[in-house]
């Protein structure tokens, strides 16, 4: 499976209007070490985003995979 980068993660969170999108954006914009904080949590964030995609697969709100 292809490794998810920050751009793809944020796109998924934005698609589902998930509150983590705004939280991560806030961290990146306001914390001196924001990028490092997000980098350290990427494994958990990737897992969360993949679970969101899987939970909505086959529904009207499904994330457009493979486009």
C-alpha cells in the first residue's frame, strides 16, 4: 500500500469535514515545531484516515479512491 503523505491525509480529512483538519492546520500555522509534531503523529493519523475511508466506502459520501 502506498504511503500516505500529509497532503493526501488533509484531503481525506477535508472530504469528510473532520475536525482534525482544522486542528492539524492550527498546529502547522501556530507552533514553531508544528511540522515536527505532525510528522511524529503521522502513523496514527494515517491509520485514522484509512479507517474513515474504509468506513464510508460504498456510501454516497465515499472518498473517491483511485482517481
